[in-house]
C-alpha cells in the first residue's frame, strides 16, 4: 500500500504532540512500577477505534445524520471524561511510587489502569475524529487490498507508534522525576490541568 509510509510519518508526528495520552502515560510512570497496563489500555482503545472505522463507520457518518449526531454525543462525553480525569489528577497529583505502600484500590490494579487507559484513548474526541477523518484518506478503494484491510493496517501502524512513544514517555518520566517528588507533583498537576483544558476546548467546540 503506497500511502502507508506517508501515513506513518503523519501518525508519528501527531503522536509526538503532547495530549491526554501523554498526561496519562506520565501519571502512570510516576505512580506505578510499570507503565505497561496503562499503555496497553490506551493501545486497546486505538485497536477498538480501528475496528469501528474498518467496519464502515466512516462511510456511515458521511451518509447518516443520525450517526453523526451519535458521534457528536460521544465526542462530548469523551471531552467531559477528560475534564473529570484532569480534575481527579489535580485533586490527587501523582508522586513517584505513591502506591508503594500497596494501596488495594481499583485504580492501583493492572485491570483498573488498563480500563482507564482504554477510556482515555477510546473516548478521546481528538483520537476519534482523527481515525474517522484521517485513516480513510490514506486508503484507496481501487487498491489490491480490501478497503477494510487497509484501514486495519493503518490503524495498527498508528497503534504501534503510540506504543513506542507512550512507553518511552512513561518510562522517562519515572526515571527523570522519580527522585524529585516536588517536580513530579508539579508535572502531574500540569498534566491534570492540560487534560482539563483539552477537554474544555473540545466540549466548547462540540457545543458551538
């Protein structure tokens, strides 16, 4: 597929732009020994979005006002979720190994972190619109590959980019900030504020 190289470049540049995923990766890196559950959850969200687009949602959106309305509601819900998550992060900023004492709450479990990551990427309005608007532009209906297979390939390329960058972000945050609790708390609060700002801007955009 000729466009896969160009898509990889565009995707990688987009993943390098800090956003809600970065904020959660940093939080996971500061708060837990491993970032894999959080990153794995976010990757699962992108795989889910890939499956939805490959199933034909992009075409349905173009021809169905009802589907477009549902999409608008979902993106609004995603924006509200980002605001809630940012507020939670501000109220309880991450510090290096905050759960080292073994707090048995759900947010500290592998499953809890993965589910939260799934919600962040799966409900991220920016990611949803990116998948719906960007992936189909790099797939050709007259190519040798089936259109759905092209979408899946592109979605997996983007997911692989996310895996590399977000794992690196979370691991780097732990190594650089692990011995600097005050700086780590400040970065965590900044991440929470960034999530609130992104969510608020997206919510205003949906309502205008």
